[in-house]
């Protein structure tokens, strides 16, 4: 009878170890959000992925073209927030669309969202922690 608790402990330990050794499911593989997030919201990777799947949502990478080329979220459009023509480029975007904005760490996406809000965009949110948080959470990137 003493071996039953030991066996149960070994099974529990093996289950825990097996769960830790596998790869985490991709954040982009999750569900679709039920509603557009509040304007200016910062979302964690899973919530960002869910909201980015909503119809009429544009994933907008505001990093430099070099950063974008090194790896970006699938389907993302690149407009560098630090480029001199950023205001002109966003002026040509559809203001009725929803924009899922991200950068490397979350700082430039906040700058971009502020400029976009001043330009009349009302449906936009960003990725808290940027692509760094995305990849840490298992999110897919492409080149």
C-alpha cells in the first residue's frame, strides 16, 4: 500500500514535466474576439490576436522597414512611425477600418495611435509589449 502514493506522485511529476517540455500553443491560434476593443486599448498577445481576427481589421507594424523585414506578424502592413511621411501615409488609410498596431516593445505603437487618433481614427488598439511580447507568448512571425 505504500507504493500507491509513490506511484501517484511519480505519475503527477511525469505529467507536469511532459506538459512543460511541449511547445506552447501559438497565441494566433486562439479564438476571435467578440467585439472591437475600446479605442486606444493596449492588449496582451492573446487578446491582440483575437481582436486582430475581427473583420475589417488591419494589422499595422509601425517599426522601421529593416525591423519589419527581419520578422513581422503575418499579414501586417508596415508604415514607419518615425518616417517623415508617416502623417501622409496614415492619411491615405481607411478611417472606418479597425487598426491593430504594434512595434518592438509598445512605445512607438502608442505614438502611432496618438497620431492616428488626432487624424480622426477611432478604432485602434495596440499590442502591449510589442512583437517582443508576441514572440515570447509563442506568436508566429514571418519574413
